């Protein structure tokens, strides 16, 4: 097999090509840093009329790339799926945010864990923010006292006192609870809020109501198997935020249509 590039391919590679991407389903535009890096690395001109966070409903041209055929094909074959994944993540998070906004406009969607994957964390951070959600990984703060951790202490009070000595002043302490009595005990002993985990919507609602009746200032967050299909119920529970600690179910490709065409023959223009 010849190691030389066929003459026809060499001629085509000197031409300028265009890759046009259209959405075929509603999406939230995202992945700006990812696209900028692709543009720099592949020497592609990337054109779009949209800004991060724009919600696009109807089928429209969302992106256009121009450059040599080799660079265009690298983006199409190796990088397009990654960008499509970012679009899918931002779109699902946005729809979740809108679902809870119907009953609780001030409720926040907080992404607590960023999975180990090929993406730069900057890409995921921006994608989450483009969906009007918050990226606040648990690794950023020691303020969340998980249940297996605080149960190693004599009681909840000792756990909270111990964490207060080690935290920066002003950092909030959130105790992870799974029942009303532990939640009340946490608030009585100086916690700033509680995180409820893996509960039904009605139990979250009951605990939230009970806690708010007894304590004026309390932050309540729920973390568990929250999806687009059930998030509206948790949105009615009276909590402040819904935490997502597993993003893997958000991964997937947005529904896109791709067209490639040659737009100029540089060899003939010389």
C-alpha cells in the first residue's frame, strides 16, 4: 500500500470546505470554549449567530465551519459528537430548570459532581451555567457533612462543632440527613442547612415543611435520582435547591443535521 496521499485527495485538501450544522430538535446553545479550542487547533473559521444560553426551538443553522477538508473532517468525525454531548447536557439541565420554575421560580439546580471524562472541566462548567444552573462540586467545600462521616462522631453536635473549627469563617455547614429528627437536631446545633438524600417527593415535602416551621433561616437541598420525568414533583416540595451528583445520565447526542460542501477551489484562484 502506498504511503503517499492520492493526488485527488491532495487537490481537494487545498480547497476550502464548509460544514453546516442544524438542530433538528430544541436545544440550548452551549460549548463556546470547546468550539474556540477546536477553531484554534484545527485552524477553522467557526461562525454562529447565537450566544451561550440561547434556546433554539425550530430547525435552524446553528453553526458553520470553514477550512481545509482535512480539518473539517477531523471535527466531523472526532469532535462533533463531543460538542453534541455538551449541547444535550445543557438542554436537559435547562428543561429541568424550567420544570421547577413553574412552581418555584427561585429554586436552584446545583450540579455537585463532575465525572471523570475526556472533557475539560471548563467545558462542563460553562455548559451548566448556559443552562441557568449552578456548578458547585462537593470537592470545592468541606461544608457538606455526609451521613457516613458525621455518624463516626458521638453525636450530631460534636460533628458540627468539629467541622466548624476546620472550616473557613463564613463557610456554610450542611448536614446530610434522611429523617426529620436528624434534620431538627442539625439545625438546633448550628448547621446552616440540611441535604436530604434519596427520598420520595412526599417525604421531602413533609421534612421541608416541618423544618421551616421551626427555623426561620435554613437552606434545604435534595440530592438523589432526579430526572426530567420526576423533577417537577421535587420542585413543589418547598426546598431551596435540587442537587445532581451523577451527570452520566445527561450524556447523549443532540439531534443534529450535518452538511458538507466545497465552497472554493484555491488552486484555481491562484
